[in-house]
């Protein structure tokens, strides 16, 4: 039994949810508009300011789709009302980043600088040279962009140099030791 799928989704004031044929859900709010085509097998009902997701049967596929569908809709509602953000930390000698217009410019120890343009619907901020904040309404797009930035220099286990998520714990290794 899906405990997540049973929870109703409360729609905050200022957010408009429309459910079209074939379970195409569109959510409009102050942070933007998101549209997602969800599984036809789930039953999505809207009653005033509450959305409920139901499953037709108790087979394994429907149980798994039940929680997934509810979570996707909830993430859309939260995204257009509050938004999502990921923070990255840059660590290393000479590593730094800056913002030029809608481009993120990073110096990561390569012979050249790494330039990444912000995708549509996502904004990046650089509060200082060693922090990157990624904001947007779509949780999946924010996470994917953060992963692309991190992939340029993943944190290494000896000195911890690289780009890591804020709060991420890097398992450190001991370096070489001399003969005794």
C-alpha cells in the first residue's frame, strides 16, 4: 500500500492546476508554468484546492505508479510556488567561479576556463567565488544542471578538491606513507 500516494496534495493560493485528457497536468504559479504528461492508468481528481491520486487496482505496477504520480504533481506545485535550489561548493587551489550575464564561468585547473550557459527556466547565482546556487521551478532540471556542473571536477578523496554539493560528505583517504 502506497503511503505517499494516499496523501492529498494541497494547492496553495496563487497556484492554478488543470488536468486535461490523458492525464496531462499543467501547474501555473508565480515562479512559472510546468506541464507533465503522467501515466494514463492513474486516476487524478481535483476537488477545490486539493488533488487526490487514486489507483485502479492493487497490482504491483499500479502501486509503484501511485506514489510516483503523486510525488511528481507535488513537486510541480512546490516548484511553481516556492521553487527549488541546489548549492554547490568549489574547493581547490586556484579554483573559482564567476557569473557573466547568463553564463557561469569556472576556473577548475584546466588550461582553459569552463563556460556553461544557464538553461531556460534555471538561474545561477555566485554569492562568492567558491559557491554556486542553482534555482528553478523544475526539480529535475535543477538537479540535472547541478550534476552537469559537478561532473566537471568531482571531489577527489585525498585532498577533497573539486565541486561538491553543499552538505555532501566526501570519504577521505590517507595518502602514501613512507617505509618504516
